[in-house]
């Protein structure tokens, strides 16, 4: 048994935004764009459709939590050949971090 106290785990909430990379065909985006005139929406172009994944990570600090999210985004949530991702810290569960902060992940 160790004499060192265990670090308390904090919970951090993240959003991972995954989008097709520039130059990659986006058939869903094209379908949405072609449907817009039927709804009276004109002047809209370059529609890209992606997805948002939200998750809560328990870790000793925000840097450790972000490292987990970076790994998941790069290895599981996005296909690095055709997709880019951005990670945003939404906040902390239980008040570990005050307010929401956001930035772009290294997958872009």
C-alpha cells in the first residue's frame, strides 16, 4: 500500500467536431445544398455536413482529460485520411472549471 494520497478525479465535458477535409467529396452536404432552393433558401453554397460527439472524461486535471480526448478523436472518432476534427472544452461537470472554454484541436 502506498503512502501517497490518490488524486481526486475531476470530470471535464468536451465536444469533438468532425468534418470532411477540404477537397473531400461530401455527398450529404451536396444533398442538403441541392434541397435548399425548395425551401426558398437562396444564396447558400459550400454546405459541409459533419458530426458532433460530446463526452465526459474523468481525470486528475484538464491536460490529462484533453490527452484522452485527443487520442480518441485521432484514433476512433475521425478518419484521419478524410476527416479533420476540432476539440472544444465545454466545461467541467461538478464545477471543476469555471465557465466554458473552447479551442481547436490538433486534428485540423
